[in-house]
């Protein structure tokens, strides 16, 4: 899929991005890799109601994070100048789509719903991705590196908060954390620019607003 997209004109890439955005928001994008929770049984006794609610809220936040990742990568790829950078962004988006499918499946298992604001999160992230991409490929990769660094820390916090008995959620989050770290390292290897400290601070503030809202809505 990546090679065919990279060879398209800018207009056709935007059309392809629109099609992928509809698949993301309709939960129609299937996972390619096996779900890390595959083969892990639910606890012999159902999670206590408080634990189930907490796990559902945390996985909803993680699902929103993957909605945003799709929007960010699609926006950046749509305006990337270097084919190698565009290919990296689309490859990362494909792997993040696995995360999206895994977190949605876990939400369904927990009887929890996705965020009601997912279209808003996606559009906002796509716009940020386009702006970042317009600043140049190295700056765009810098956004990827900083984003993945922040997400990795965020997922580490979720591993500390998820109920110990919820092994299925924990397996998904652990694999997501490993993937995010790799995406960040790959962006740096491709020549990512280090972002000014104020931009990183603004990104952390935006992330706190998103995660705080998605926890409940």
C-alpha cells in the first residue's frame, strides 16, 4: 500500500488520505499484525466494576491517541517533500493503525465506548500534521520524534495504572509502547530536527487536554 501511495500526485495523495481518514473514523481499518492480547485469557473472575471502568477509560484515551496519530501522520505525509520521509510516515501510520484496531477491540471487550469527539481529534491532528509538514521534512520528523517520546512516557504511566489482573490491556499497551519508541528512533535516524522547548511544552499541554477530556468523553 505504501509504494502505491508514494507514487501518486499530491492531489491523489490527498484523496487517498481522505479515504483512509474515513476508514479510521469508521473503525474499518483492520489490524495487520496479531493482537498482542491474543492467547491471553480474561481473569477467571470478571474485573471489579471500578477496575473495569478504569481500564475502559485508559483504553479510550489510548484509542484517541491512535486516532490523533493517524491524523498527524496522514497530514504530514500529504505534504512531505522527500519520498523516503513520506514512506516512513505512511509505514508508521500503518503500524499505528494496528494500535487503533487493538484498542478498539479491547474497548469492545470491556464494554466501553470510544470518545465521542474522535472526528474533532482527527481533524485537529491532521491540521497540525499539515502545518508541521509545511515547515520542512526535518521539522516534521522532529514532531514525530517529540510526539513518540511523549506518547511512550504516557503509555508507561498507563502500564502503572492499569489493573494488574487486566493482562489483555497491559499486553496491548506494552506492544504499543515498544512501537512508539521505535518510530521515534527511526525519525531521529532520518534527520529529525530538535524542536524548540516552547513547542514541546505546547505539545505536552495539548496532550494533557486531549487525554483529560477523552478519559470521560
